[in-house]
């Protein structure tokens, strides 16, 4: 491979240290030269052999690339070169990009680069798996000739209803030309939330695509949305798993007119948790609908759902190794609720919001059953509402907690000091950047961090505490990926 020097990187890729360091990364703000550089780097990532990827990254960093450039390029390369079915598996290299963005933006520059380098390595691992399973690449852009937005929309919705891949690919390509970010996702959110196939990864993928496009710009929408739509049309051999969706559409009109302005009460969230615990998907949806009819507000209802999701994660039987199904599968209770919550907050229409919150209630019960079957989830342990109530769980400070991590100890420590949450999260992020072994650790950490800030402060410790001992600590041994990442940073001139 031809080595990329700083001079030819600047000339051929448009990289410049000053431009990269001062660039505002938000929707619509990415410059043409910056976009060209990101696209060029994504192409190089796709072509560079796995064993050379850290050399490529080091050269790009030395030429001025920051973590945002590397993560954006990993996303673009991933949607072009990783088959989006089934939604999960190899695709986690793409779905972790937004998680890495969220965690890295609160980290020092060196740690942020470690997150990006971990993601680049995950992309190459996924690309290798994809090549061994047929070597999928994004098909050539289909020819489209829709006369209007209305015609393209009708065809797209009909294709999605028919689960027709080719029709949907043509229609989404034509529809993009008539839309910007928010208006197109207003069409996509209900479709992303309709099918539970792949234990909720469809809504996770949709949320991560939407959020990453906000960061890197709408110029990348076509390829990303073609990948997303392909993933959304994935079916299982036994069907589409849309029972909850059909019931949601029946139940949604029963919400009272002022349902979004109801009373918010943290104590009522605990009551909802107890009602939701052990319910069927239909019963859970009825609990949510009844809560709104009784005058409760959406924040209280979402907190009940957040507590149940966190409780399912808490009940996992294993935390290590992070690659085992018993450790990583329960993560999805938190990441699914996080993604549905994001879709709810982003959606503009009342109809979409009703549907999404009912789907959140309807998906947790089948997820619990899947986790019992596939991850050995135990329902015998105490619930999250009593986590840390015993005096035996008390820990005096964070350093002791991270050396002997227990959720009960974390909860009691966090509740004793309101300022502890930020230090706790900072410590978890730092250990993750240095010791991560699995992409789900990133996905969970970002979702847990965001949910802990959205939930009522009364319940924040219940969202934060289960993170230990799942996330790595500094006590754990260095990984090969860390060693290669540190070597790349030294090569790039970063000590």
C-alpha cells in the first residue's frame, strides 16, 4: 500500500489541521472540501487490508484528521460495504458509530481517537465477515423517474407494505430528492418501529443512521437510507413479527386529547414498572394507554419503560466475557428503549408519537422472553426498584467501586452524592476507551449515559448502576487493539 504522507494527504484528500479542528460538525454545516475528504477516506478504508488499517489511520491523523473524520468515514464505508441483513451481526460496526460519537465528544482528544480507532477495527472485522458470507456491496444506484414527491411516496409506502426490496430501493432513491432530514424521517420512523424482527435492531439502526447523518451531512443520505430500507425489509422465516404494531394502531386513538401534557410524577413511574413487570406485550400496551387515560404524562410513562429496560439488563446472568451472548444480548433492552425514545422525541406528528411509545411497551415483553431463551436471563433476582437498599452494598468511593464493581454499591454511592454521576460516567468512559473488547459495550454505554440524563433525577442511579460490572475497568488487561491504537497515535505524533 502506498503510504499517505502529510503532503499528499493534504493535496489529495483536502485534509488540513486547522480546518478540521475548527469545523462545526452539525447538519448542513459540513463544507464541500470536508465532505470530499471524508468520502475519499471512506474509500481508502474499504480498500485497505485489515492489518494496514492502523497505518492508514495514523497517516490521516498526522495530516489533520480528528476523531469525527475517522468515525464519519467508518460510517460511510460501512453502509457501502456491509450487508444490512440481518439487522445486527456485522452491522454493529455501523451502529456503534453514533455511540462512539456521543461518548467521544465528552472525552479528551486522545481518548476520542481511541474510540475512533476501535470503530475502524470493528469495520474491518465486519467487512471480512461480510466477504466470507458473499461479499455484499451497495448495488448501483437504480434509475428513478417519479413525476412528483407524492408519486414517489405512494410507491415507497406500497413497496414497504409489500416487503418488496427492489421497488423500495427505487422509491427511497426517488423520495430522497424531495426531502430534507426531518421530513423524510417522519415517514421512516413508523416503518422502523413496526417489526420486532432481529430483537429491535431495526429501530436501533434507524436511530443511529438518523443521528449520524445529522453529524456528517445530508450528502450521505442516499447510500445510508438505501442500506437502512434494505435492513427494514428483513423478515424471519415465520413472518414479520408485527403483532404489537397492529395492536398499537388500534389502541393509539384511545389516548386522550391532551395526553402529552399530563401530570408527571416520579413515584408513578415505579407503579408503572410493577404493572409492566411480567406483562404480555398486549397487557403492557394496555398499561401505557391506561396511564395516559388516567392523566399521567409521557415523561412518567417513559421513565417506567426505562426502569423496566434497565432491570432486564440488570438481571443478566453474566457480565464477562463481553463477547458471550449472556453478557451482550441483555444490552438490547436499554439500546432499544433508547432508540425508540429518540424516535419519539424526534417525530413531529402526534400519530407517530402514540405509535412509538406503544411499540416501546409492546417490545419489552418479547425481548424479555428472547433473553430468557437465548441469554439465560434470570427473573429470580430482586427488581431494580430495591437495588442497593441493603447496607451490605455500600461503597465509600469511586476507586473502590471500580475495583470491586457491584450495581448495588454503585446505586448507593450515586444516591449519596448528586455530583457523583458525572465522575462515574467519566470513569466508565475512560475505561471503555482503553479496555473495550466488544462493540456492544459502546452501544450500551452511550444509551445508558443518555437515558440517565433523560430520566427523572429520582431514578437516575437505577439507570447508571447496572453499568458495572459490564463495562470494562482499568484493572482489566490491555487488549491487542489498544496496543495497536496507541502505536498508531505515537506514529501520528500523539503521545
